[in-house]
C-alpha cells in the first residue's frame, strides 16, 4: 500500500473524525486558520500531520493500539522526507519506527483527556472574563511568571476563547485554547495557568469551568493534553468533568 501526500480536507475529516478526541488537534488544523501550515501523509486509513506553524515543526501521529503496526509502517516510510530537526507527539509504541532515521530525546508521557462528565461543571463556581488583544501584554507577563515553557499562539486570542481572572487589576489566572473549531466540532484547552501567589484558591478550576461552559455552546468535543506527572493539573481537570482517553509521548527528533 503506497504512502501519499493528502490534500483533500473532506477525506482527512472523514478519517480523523472516526475518533475526534484522539485526533482533536489534527481536526482543528483542518480549519483555514491552521491549514496553510500543515502537510499530511496518508497510507490507507492512517494519517500523520506535520505542522509548520511553530519555531520547529511538529509531527503528530496518533493511533489506537490495534492500529499501531499500520501507523508504524507509515511513519517509517515518511521518515526520510521529514525535517532534520522536529518535535513529535506519538502514541505509545510508535517511536521505534523513527529510531533508524532520528535520534530521539524523550519529553515525557502525556494524557489526552476529554470532557465526558459536563454535569460536574455545575458544581464549580465559575469565574473569568473574555480576553482580547488589549490584554496581550498582561497575558505575556503572566505566562513569563507562571508558565514560561508554554506554547502560545497569539492569534488564538481572536477566537474569543481566552478567559482571565483579575485581582486588584492584575491578571492572575487564565484558561485558553490551542484548538477551537466549530466547523469540525472540536476544541482543545491550552495555556492554562495561575500566578504562583494565587494558587490553591480554586481560581484555576473556576476559569477552566467557565471556559468549558462557553466552549460547549459551540463544539461537541472539548479535550486537552496534560503531562502525566502533573498530578495537581490532572486532579483539577477531573474535578470539572474530564477523563483520560489516551496517552502519547513527546519527543525531540534530530536526524542521524
């Protein structure tokens, strides 16, 4: 079975839409907002995405356990045409397919979580106001202090899906999105943080819950990624109704 570059969004949406939680980020990247920064490779029913919109390209390859072997074949065949340096988000068991072409440096296990029990949102006091371009300096300052290694695409403020909490005029908590696609009915939370001085007061749960309520009016599937060893964040997301749906590993790849 041949590997091909896929340029048909209808075909990609059909394939990825079979598991919209596992493939939420890829579905979101079908939107016009991200589409120009994407390259897609397909072999049969398996699809991988190379995203060019960050400082270093990122490869996304996710597969259910039953499809690990088929996805590994696709990755091995695509590997020779990938950039010499890139990041990769890979389902467990896929790294070996790239090991012959790249040196692999582990970035840690992550959970993909989905909002499966939205009734829990009613039990959380919500807080937060919509942030816009005028809030960008305060947002940058908060991230520099509380979340310096995050990936923040400033264009996402234009979605209207960034909420913040202020105390004394200072932005102290925020929840936003990495993906927001009403067209493909998916969203992925991202850039969630609370200023260190204000942690432990429930502000994180309050602003996340408020954002989830807002997102559920526009999309069917609300998802997120969280580091597996970030127990506090996992507890927060479970509190507002998220459950773990899959795992993946982050890698830094350098050509041999």
